[in-house]
């Protein structure tokens, strides 16, 4: 047969525990919980610190790469500007005008040759095969 605790028995048990000892037990439990919370906080803080350090290293590496790219771009820009200013000299202009006059002169020369040289009269020449070309060449 089971006996259910009655209110008088519970009161008796509470009265059996010394209030000072009860306070000590509660204090010890709170101290243990605080210690475990502090250790968890410390471990999570250390993990965050490690993560931040690795991210900082990565960002520093990216910064170095970006700086190197910026240096390359600026040096390339300077080289291009130097070439552009260098090509604006009188030698470049002289070469350009020389090419233009040479092309125009050759065109005029070809035009004059076509207009002044007399045209050949071909007569009745058949152009069907090698024999007709051979005869044309030997006749004239």
C-alpha cells in the first residue's frame, strides 16, 4: 500500500532542512552554473577571436592583391601615356605624310600609265585554249 505525502509530511521535510544549509546549496548551484556559463562564454569568445583573426589575414591578403593590381594599372597607364606623348613627335607626322604621298603618287602614276600607253589591238583572237594564246603571243 502506497502512502501519499500529506501536507504535514512536506512541511516536516522542509523543516528538517536547515535554512542556512539550503542557502549554501543554492549558492553552490548558482556558482556552478555561473562557472559553466563563463567557460562556455570563454570558449565561444575564443572561437570568435580565431575566426576574426583568419578573416583579418584573408582581408590583408586581398588588400595586398588589390594594391598590386592598382600598382600594375597605374604603371600601365603611365606607359600608355608616355607612348602617346612620344608618338606625337615630328617623326611620326613625317612618316604618316610620307605614306599618304606615296599612295597618292602611285595612284597618279598608274592612272597616267593607263592613259598614256597606247592600247594593243587584239584583232580576232580566240581565247579558248593554250594554242590560241601561244599563237597570239608569237604573232605580236
